C-alpha cells in the first residue's frame, strides 16, 4: 500500500491564481481531512469528509473548497490564492477501529503564494 | 472552538536527560493522540489514550491522560538524539471516533544533543 499520497510536493502561486492539491489513499479509509500547518500554530483543520459525497467545514475553511466523489480521493481547491494561504498542507485519512480511530498523514504540500 | 495548550514550545536537552511535555485544555476530550513529526514529513501517530487516568508506555515514552480527560503528558526517559523532532498532541471530541476532526496543540520542538 502507498498509504496517503499528496501532489504536488511544492508549489508557488501568484496571488489570485487557483489550483488543486491532490490527495489519495489506498487503504479504503472512511474519513479524510485537510489540515494546514503554520509555525507555532500546530495543525488546523480546513475541511473533512466522513465518506464519499459527504464533506464539512473545519476550523479554517474560507478560501478553500473540497469534494469527495470517491472513497480514495479528496482534492483541496484554492479558488483565488492569497499570501495568507502560504503554508504546509497535510491530508490525512482514518478509519474507526473500535472506539478510536487511527490517523494517517500524507507527506504534505508546501505552498507559497507571492 | 476547543483549544489545546501545549508546553513547552521548545526544549533543548542533553542526551540522557528526562523531559516532560504537557498538553492542557479547559475542554473535555473523548480521546487524545500524540504524534511525532520529522522535518519534511507528515505527523506519525505514537499513541492514543482514551480513558481518564490511563497510562501507556512505549519503550522510553510514557503517556498519561488526565483523570478529567482535559490534559495529557508525554514523558521521555533518557532522551536520545533520535528522539529529536516535533511532538504534537491532538484531541478528539466526537465520542471516541474523531471522524478525521482533530484539535491540535501548537507543538513542542525537541532537540536532543549528543
């Protein structure tokens, strides 16, 4: 299994450009999430999904869209990039193994918005 | 919004020393997870604690969940340079399953010098 994969690994955008960060998992996990990581702030939840066709907002959803058409894929779209969206983005997947779930994170996408 | 306060933010110690990292909140969490993150990679789950007062040991690492399930600690005995990394605590609130929604602390950057 490849686990959770993310592409691209690095990206530089200009303000106002749009792009999609790709995330895929091959573990048949129910839940998938997107987080952003900024220095001194840990990880903050952007959007999450509890299954194909079901998504919901996290703590910092503004400026981002998601969809989940399949169990495997959970892309994150930046509609009009802003410098405040410069960050490292992590996708995670998890399953409910009994009373708790185990989260698996991808390697991250490092995004710079100029 | 639930908050997790993690301390200290930075920790620089010599090989062989002991250390403790704290994770505190005014909110109750149904479970709490500890992650370790290497530069350029995603977080990797170390442990999940579920029951108030629970203590789990992972070799030289000891994790404790507070009786009221509002706080947790990570204690490392005889730290080694290989322990160097970013340590993150994360809490789940939706029953025992997070559904991919975790609240993260700010992280503790640990450096162990040979």
